[in-house]
C-alpha cells in the first residue's frame, strides 16, 4: 500500500491511484491530499485497526462528506426557492396550522396538509 510521499514542510501528500480493482469502481483520477503528520498517523492507525487501507478510509470519508453536503445544499436551495416564492405570492400556512396538522399524524383523525393562504 503506497500511502504517499512525506513533504517535510507541509506534512504528508497522499496520492490516490489512477486505477482501482475494486468491484463497481471506474478508473479513478489521482488526487493529492495533504495531511498533517498527526492526522495522517491517526488515519493509518484506524485503517490498521479496521484491516482496511488508509486510501479506503479517506475515499469513504470523502464520499460520505460529498453526499451529505450535496443533500445540505439541495435543502438550502429548496429553502431559498420557498422563500422567494413566499415573497412573490405571500402564500403561507401559519405555525399553528402546521402544528395541528403534524399533531394529527399517526392518529385515526389524521388531517390533510393545511391550505396555503395570504
């Protein structure tokens, strides 16, 4: 397992391989990740404890981060869109209306979503 080349000034630079042989993985592009020696050591120790490669842990961490941040950004864009629509139309439901609707969830008298109004 090639974990990178140590840069004595900036820490460790890890280069992900161009190709991977793992199932379902397309050819990867090399990426340099500079880590300070302390975090690099922690990654190596965790990888060893989990019988994984440091490369695997970093790829997994980056994948999870990107997926989480994409969802967060989609939520943010949806909120901005809803705010713009509210500013243009004035249509809304009050907090009390929404609270009553939510309180009915899971009961025999479950209510439909409140209608938007000005």
